[in-house]
C-alpha cells in the first residue's frame, strides 16, 4: 500500500497576529449568544476576558428594532448558499468589483506571540498523524499592504523564526485593486485564480524540498 502525506496550509489575515484579535471580537460574541450559547463553556478564560467588555454593547443592540428585521445581503455573497462544494465563497465571482478603502496601519508593538504558539500546537498535532503544515500569505490589496508593510514583515519574520514551512513571501501575494471585490482581502474570480496559481506554484516548489516523493502526496486545503 502506498503511503500518503496529508498537506494542510493555513493563511491567516495579518491582523489576526495583532491586538489580541485572534482571541475574538464582536463576531465571536454574536456567534456565542445568537448561534451556539453552549459554546461559551468551550472558550478559554483569556477569550472570555477579551470579549467580556463587548457584551454590554451587544446587549443594548438587542433594543434596536433593526436587530429583529432581516438585513439580508442584497447580493447574497455572504449567504450560507454562496459557497461551493470546495468551501469557496463564489457567489460574487461573476459580479464587478467595487471601490475598496485600504486598511490602516497595524501597531507592530501589539504583536501577539501566542498566535505563533497556537500554530505550533496545531502543527504538532498534525505531525502526530503524519501530516505537514504549511503557512502561506493571504492575497491583499496593494494599498493596504503598503500601509501595513512593517507589521506584515514582522509576521513574516516571526513565522520563519519559529521554523514553520512558509510558502512564498507577502509581496508575492499583493493584489491590485482591479482584482478586489468588496474588501482588501476579498477577490473577484480573476484574483482568486491568480492567488491559486501562485499558491500551487509555491506548493510544488516546497514539495521538492520537504517531501521525498511528491507523487505520493494527498493535498488537502
């Protein structure tokens, strides 16, 4: 029987490494209280501390009438049915892009090293089942990249310094405005195809360096 190596790659957005964002924000509050209240018991203590100050604002928001009126996305690009069988958000692929404002800079001093620890723990668990973890960079609007260059380079240095298998460089995944849909990270179909081709190329190059027999590899993304 031929052995297969399972490959997984993670592509965190850059702000996940700063300002304790990885511990949760308003989206986590709403997920816990509106969708799965039982999940509150699954949160780490530091996550509870992070979202606790957001609970009063969430509570008062329930006094607003619009909270009980459906605010469906008119284009339904973020609807649960907007995803294909591969998990791609594809509903907008045939729609034209919009004008997208650039992200502001990130505070480099707010880098969260615990995110590196979480990725390391994830990698250790994968290695136990014979899988390999790769870290790749997200496709990001050029203007946003320039605003956050210092923080992005900090992320790159920390990932490489921690010994992760890193695919490509942040600069390689800079995307022009013509490939954006509605946020600095959200790409139209041409942008998706470009980023996919870059990722495939980086994976192939890395496989020759880190996997003895690429032909026996099972890719899982």
